[in-house]
C-alpha cells in the first residue's frame, strides 16, 4: 500500500490516504478526497514542478520516493525542526488540494484559528476536588494533632494537582502550537505551489507572445515590401528616377513578350504584348486591397494584444513586491517555530520538574504526619512536624506561582500562533484569488495570441498569392530559358536518332556487300551441309532495323524564343561573375564549332558512335554531316542546360546574341566547306576578343595589385597572391589553379562524369575520388593532374568514351564549393 499525505491549501490540514499501486491514479485520489471537498470543486497540484498530475507521473517510482521525502520533511516540525527549505533543493514533492469555490469573489472568509487548550488561565482544581483521606484504622485514635497535620497534607495534595494541570497544560499547548505551525508551513508550501504554477503560465505566455511578436515583425516587413512591389509591378510603364534599369523596380507593363508568344496569343484570339497582359489585373488588385486591409487589422490587433499582455502579466516590480511579502510571511512562521522550540526546551521540562518536586513534598508531608502521630507523646515532635510542613507549604506555593507564570507565557505564545494562522489563512485566500484572476487573464491573452497566430498564417497564405505577380519577371526569364532548353533537347534527340539510323543503314549496306563478296568467293566452294546444317542463315541478308521516331508533338508546340536578345542589362560587381559571363557568351557563339572545344567538344561526347563510325568509309559525307549535326545539337542542348544552372546559381549570364548565334534546323543542307569557313571566322574573331579581354583583365589586375601593395605591409604579399589566384581558369590548367567542373553524362558504373569548364583546353576530367554524390557543379583548386592516353572503348583505360589514342587528364582537386 502507498500511504500519502494531501495538504489542504486554504487551511493546511493534512489528509492521509492509502492506495494500492494499481489504484494510484488521479481519478482515484479525487474520489478518496471527496470527503474533504467535492470532486467537481477540487484542484490538485503535485510538484515541483507544480502541475495537475497525470497517471504516468503518479506511477513513477521517483515521484513516489519524492512524495515520501516531502512527508518526512513535514514531520520534522513535530520534533522541533521546521521544513520551509525550498523543495527544489531537497528533491521532495507534495500533493496540494485547492478549492475552486474558495477562489471566487463571494467566497466566505476563513474562520479564526482557536487552539485547544484555549489561550488564558487553565481551570484549576479546588479543595473539594481532592479526594478525602482513607479512613483511619480502628486502633488509630483521632486527635487534634492528627487533624491539624492532615490539613497541611491536603493542601500539599491540592498543590500537586495544580502542578499536574500546569505540566499537562504545557504539553498540550506546545503540541497545539506545533500542529498549528505545521499547518502554516503547509499553507506556505501551497502558496509556493500556486505562485510557481502562475509563473509557469506567465513564462509560457511570454514565450508565445515573444515568438508571435518576432514572427509578426518579420512578416510585417516582408508584407509591406511585397505590397509595395506589387503596386510597382501593376504599373503600365517603367518609371525610375535613378535612370538605372533593374529587375527589382520594373513594372510588368515594361516587359514585352517574345514575338512568338505574342503571335501564339493572337492565334488564340487574345491580345498580349507585355507581361501585364497575362495577369488578371482587376482581380489581383482587389485581392491586394483585401490583403492590405487584413494586414492593417492584424497590426491593430497586435497592438491591442501588447497592451492586454502588459496588464495580464504585470511588471517585474509587482512580482518582486509579492515575493517579498510571501518571504516576510514565511519569516514570521520561522520566528514562531523558533519560539515554540525555545519554550519546549525551557518551559515544558521546567514544568515537569516542578511538578515532580510538588509530588515529592506531598509524599514527605505524609511521612512527617505519620511519624508525628506515632510520636505524639514525645516532647517537641509536634512542633518539629508543624515547622517542616509549614516550610513545605510555602515552597509549594512558590513553585505554583512560577508554574503559573510559565503557563501565562505559553498561553500568550499559543495566542500569537493562533493569530498568525488566522492571518495566514486570510492572506492565502486573498493571494489565491489574485493568482486565479492573473491566470484567467493570462489564459485569455494566450488564447488571443493563438487566434492572431492563425490569422498571421492565413494572411501569409493569402498574401503569398501576390508573390506570383512580384516574381513574374524573373520567372518569365526562367520560362524562356526552359523553352530554349526543351527545344534544344528535341532537336538534339531527333538529330541523334537520324544519325544513328543512318549509321545502322550504312553498316547494313556494307554488311550486305561483304556477305555477297564472301558468297561469290570462298562461299561458293562450301558444301550444302554448311548452308543447311551448320549455319542455316549463312546465305541470308542482315536484318532490317527500321525503328519509328516517337511523335515530336512537344517540339511543334514549343514557341521559338531563341532569337530574342532583349534581356536584363544589369552589371555584376563580382569579377568571378564577369569572367563566367564572358565564357558563357563564348560558349554560345561556338555551338556550331566542331574542332574548337568550348564546353564539351564533339570528340569528348562521340564515344557512343565510335564503333559504328569505324565501319564507315572516309568518303561517306552524308553520314558524317548527320554526325556533325547531332554533335552540334548535343552541344547546344548541354550549353542550354549549363546556362540554366548558372542562372539558378545567381550568375549573371549574358543573352545569346542573334548576330553570332546560328539556329540549327533539322533540315539544313548547307555545304560543309561554307560551315567550316564560317566557323573559322568566328573562331578567329572570338580568339581576338578573348585576347583583348584577357589583356584588359591583366591590366586591371596589375593596377589593383599596385594600389594594394602601396597600402599593405610586406606580410600581406602572400594573401594578395592567394586572392589573385582565386579566379576560375579556363584556358590552361596547372596545379594551384581554380577549375569549374560540370556534369556531362555518366560513365562506367552509372557515376556522373565532370568535365572542366574550358576554352580550347579539352579533356580535363575531375577525379571521381574528389566528390561524393552527384552535385550540379564542383569548384575546386587543382592539387594534382595526371596525363593518360585513351585505350580501347568500354575498357578501364578509356573511362570517358574517347577516341582511341586521345590524350586526357584526370585532375585531383581540393573542393572549394559544390552545389
């Protein structure tokens, strides 16, 4: 059985209950306490931490041990020690019973505390209460001397009775004081529990309010900016006082749609010329006004919440004043406990000793009387007896006076203890009422915070719809890049399909010729068994392979947006971004170049065709032309993918200039000579442009180094050298250079192959040991490079599918960044 003590908060009274471990639940405790308070009027707290207990907490062995420790601490006061030490320090727990009815405004005042015995003089026995002496034996003759001596003895017996009353009264008064103080200690602990529970509610409300305030401030700033941008986007034209074109401050009416998109809209019977025409403007503006109104209402509600929260939670100064008052009340309890302990040590034992002296005097008086009666005939015996008894009577009277004085002290002490408990119960009622009101206000404020949090989330959902309009310009540019990439994919897919089919047809034609040569030559001398038994298909033609290309309906529905050159003209302040932009421009201008490597050369991606190409003669121009078209289409697609990834990474990529961009059409039939001449002209122009840009960059770097050298100490030379070497290399690769590696496909084992971003410096591959996973790009500093020669296809000596004998390099790098 588990024996528990439940302390009533309003009076400090203790109720003992015994439960079987299987019955140790919250509902069972409530039913056992129904005799003290009705179940629907009960509030039970256990702690610390002081909360409504759960069954899982009650059945915990640590909780049971802590409750027993709390019982032991409360019993210490019965042995002259108080137990007002913080429970958190000792690890003890207690169960407190609060009354809901006592927290109401109209709750009755607690009754005054009255101790038993009540303060004041104790009821004393009289002479009539003293039993008469036993009858004298028949041989004893009553004499005047005997009767006179018996009067002294009866008086001493009355003094003994009074002394016993004083001694027992001291024990009763001290026991009543200790019980009353024990209840006052229970009231103090119950008040701590209530204050702690209020503090938990207050701390939870502060955390919730702080989180909401932080979210609201961040959201309000974002919402205001979003609404302002929406107003700017919804404008008809572009107006900027700074005369600086920027994506951030342009209106949708200033962004023209691509001509192909305008034509598509007209074909469907609609007029759309700018991005603004694609937006249901009236509906979006009405929605923006609704969001603006909701935001203003939420702001007003948040301000009202702050005021209500300050009233509900109060200030720290108010908390400190209440805590000081509670500590002062506990100090009074400690002082009374100390006085009771002192009275117990000083008066109770003194009263007991004095009572023993009175009893001893009474016994001695009885002996003296008996001796005097027996020796009545002797001269002087009577006078001696009367003298001794008179002294004893005076001594007993003096002892009774001191005992009465001590009883008066105990009576006054018990009166102070009773008054202190009455004041404690009244103060407990007032404090609990104040705590109940504070918790109710905190609950209302917390509920308001929850409502505003839901409103903030709803406003975030509603106003997030306007973000589609704000982000439409950047999304439109991504849309154009996506369409270009998809068109490049469809074009590359068809070109590769045509080239592959052409190679297969050529191989079949060559195979037919070889078989005819064999059958007309050595084969004509073979016996019939070779044709009928050994190889029945020896005289048959190769199988015909005629796959059907899936319907390219998607390519027919994609608008041709590749010729648009109007893009955002914002400049980048980072040298790395400028360098990458020039490299991307150079790549886009070389999509028709076969011999000049830009990003991924034809040689590096033609491994899948090498076996078939070996069967083709050097004079077959038509298949070679289709191979060239397939390679160029593949390069164009891969460059479109790279451009899209660089834009997603935040790099400013220049547009594809129409005067240097060659549109590849599946049916183009220009001669190879004209193409090579055009390609060589473009290559020369690009090389000259690249050389000029490199000289300008070198001059700018030298000028910057000279300026920095004039301001920096010699110790900073190493740092300056390190900073100057952080540029991305693309024309040459040495140990210590920075390289940008992009995925180009998958090699043996399905692992992605990463090729260095380069200009006229092909076949620099990233070592597979340098990375984990499949990032979109790898930026790394070269620490080692090794040269190889490609071996046979589909072997470990040719992991990248290159032509046999092609030189390639495997670079080991220190990864700087990957994404």
